[in-house]
């Protein structure tokens, strides 16, 4: 789990970022927002993003569509261990009462 000080804002400059920008600009959960989320999930799956569950206080993401970029240290344990030494984007793709469904994948 990344420390808040180790994360940086997601530049949202690629195809995933374009969908995240649209999703974050939504006014509510309309059918258009649901379609954008489905499109985002399909794109993340095609890009081989890893899906896992985590608590918002550990991964610092609350709402669907929020994301950040994180340089994973070589000492990383847990869900992000597979990305040691790489830069990843972590995205919130579903929210529940106590945890969030997150996806992480290499960027850059």
C-alpha cells in the first residue's frame, strides 16, 4: 500500500486517461456514466491491468474513476508486489461499503 506522499497525480494523457477524465466529469450515475465505466473496464482488461480489493484508507482512492501514479519500491509487499521497480497507475473501478475494487497496471 502506497504512502500518500509517494503518489502523484495521474496526468491522464493516454487512452485510459481520456476515459477517466470523462468519467470524473460526470454529474451523476447516468446511463452514459455506466457505459463509460464499462468501456474503461474493457480497456483496462485489454491492457492486462491487475484487479484487487483494498481499503480506501490504505490505497487513498474513494470514488470510481479516481486514479494516481505510483513508483513501486523494490520492497513493496501485498497486491502491488508484482510491480516492484515499475511505475503503475492505480484506478478505483468499484466502491463498496468498506472496500474498493482497484486495478493497477504499468505506465510509461
